[in-house]
């Protein structure tokens, strides 16, 4: 699954267009390297998102095309 779509499905970022723009701006990295929106997300990847002065790290636990809103947090685990 594409990185921008995973960010939307997992609800880490609310809209796919916003996720795409964040990738283009270089605010998202996967496994320590800047990633493009077309990056193929795999289980075990560490996604790092920079929101201004705050940074969120999440490990991908599962990749699913469609998931309910309540179960979206099961796709990832926040890492400190």
C-alpha cells in the first residue's frame, strides 16, 4: 500500500492529499530515510512524521486497504 494511503487509512493524517503534501515537503521519513508518497509500506516499517515542533513515530503492525474508524489504531504502534 502507498504511504499516503496508509497514513489516511490508519488515521495518522486525516486526508490523503495532506499526507501527499507532507511527503512532498519532506516531513515524513520511513526507517530513517525521507519517503515519497508512492513508497510501498510494509509491516515493521517505522514511520516518522514531523508536525511543526512535534514528531510522531509509529511502527506498522498491519497493512489493510479498508478498516473501521475504531480499529484504525490497530494498524500501528506508537514508538518513543
